[in-house]
């Protein structure tokens, strides 16, 4: 269930966090000094205004230094470095106020846009926090397990040599009872596996190069497969074991499930809002460029008003059925 999310959603939180901090610096002198969050710590004062630990953490998230919800210890060097940047930002914002830069029309528009972005972020956080919870994660995980087709994984060893003549000679030695592991250490040219007896460990055929997957398709435990041509030479394989592929655990699947559910909620919210809103595109119709690709059959005919630019993300695909060992 690998879902690619539009970059603008993941940039939103970081950008809004930075803007929120700037706006906080422009708050009046009489602003409240109570802790904005439970357990918040006052970590500095700038001309009498308190800098809270949550301000520093929010800036660290905005810069991508930590993830949303990750801890940031106040005793760490990273915290102190980001705190210095927050202090600098507050000083610069206060200086902008002294110079009355915030009264300029361009500044007012930028501040209004920042407020809109912050409110947008808040409504997204509210919707997501209500819908993306442990129950939703468990339900989607169980749904994917029911849809998953059981697969198999193999344990095999390999010997890779330069040409088919050498491979056939080794195959004869193996048929006469020679140790596969010993021959792998002595003769194999594959540096990654020769020193552990050619051991490839457990794997599913789909993660292997095509030549390996084809050769192992019908192989049974104990079979000697090959020689067949691979990148870098010719390979002989010994199948040590075949077993059902283990199902992915819910904890391993959780990050992808949470991202999918989050995107799903944002998409649904935007679709509902856009369906209720009156959106009127005001851009002129583009003139046709000679040689440019033609509009699809359902696109607007030449001279008709262009459709509104789609700011909502494309519909999320149905959750891809993960294999028992694949991340949903």
C-alpha cells in the first residue's frame, strides 16, 4: 500500500509552524505568559517575553530536524541551537514592528496569508486526529491481512563462477558428494556470499533478479539448480528450505497505514469543501500551441472556459494488497 502523497501537504505543517512562530513574535506586550501547552517549560526570555520549549520544538519540526511528535530534550545541543534561532527570530520580528514594517500593505497581505495557512493546518490536524487512531489502524491492517495472498520464501546458497564450463565442473563435484559450502568458499567469485558458504538467507523470489526468480520457480527443498547465466557469471543454487512467508506485524505496517489514512482524510475533506464552494477561474484560456499534445476526449473544447486548477490531490488509490512480508 505504498502511497505517494502530494508534497504540498507535507510542506504545510513545516511552513505553518514557522509562520506561527513569526506571528507569535509580533504579539502585543500584554500577551498571556501562561504555558501554551501542558508541561511546557519556559526556556528563555526576550525583552520580557517568554520563549517556551514548545516554540523551540515547533521550529525544529519546521526545519525537519525532528519529526512531528518526536521528543527534543531541553538539555540537548540541538535544542539549544534551535532555541538561539528562535530568539533571533523574535528579535528580528520585534525590530520589524519598531520600524512599522508590519503596517505596510504587502506585509498585511503576507500576515493574512500566514493566518490562513495556520488555520488550514489546524483544521487538517483536527480532522486527522479524530479519524487516524489505533482502531482505524487496526481495522485497515486486518483488512489487508484478509486480502493478502499467502506467499513463500526460500533459503538458498549460491556459487557464482566466470563461465559455464567451470559451473558444470563444480556441478559434477557436488553430484559426487562435495560440500556446497566448501566449494562456495573456495571457488565462488561472488564476494558478498562466498565467505559465508554462498548463503543468500531467506528471500522471496520477487526481490531477486529475474534469472534467479525464473530458475527457482519450481525448485524444491534440496534441489540443485543451474547453472544459469547471471550478471557477473554463471550461478549454481542449492535450495535449503521453502516456507510460508511471515505476515508483516502491525507495528511494522503502522507508519505506512497512518500516512495512507492521513492522506485519505485530507483528500476527503478537500473534496467536500470544494464541492460546496463556488470556485470561479479567472485566468484567460491558453492559446493552443502548435504541436502540443491534444486535450483528452473529456477535456474542454477550444474556446471553452478552462476548468479550475485542481488543488485537491488525486483520488487515493485503493489500499494495495500487501504480500505477507511487504509493507502495506
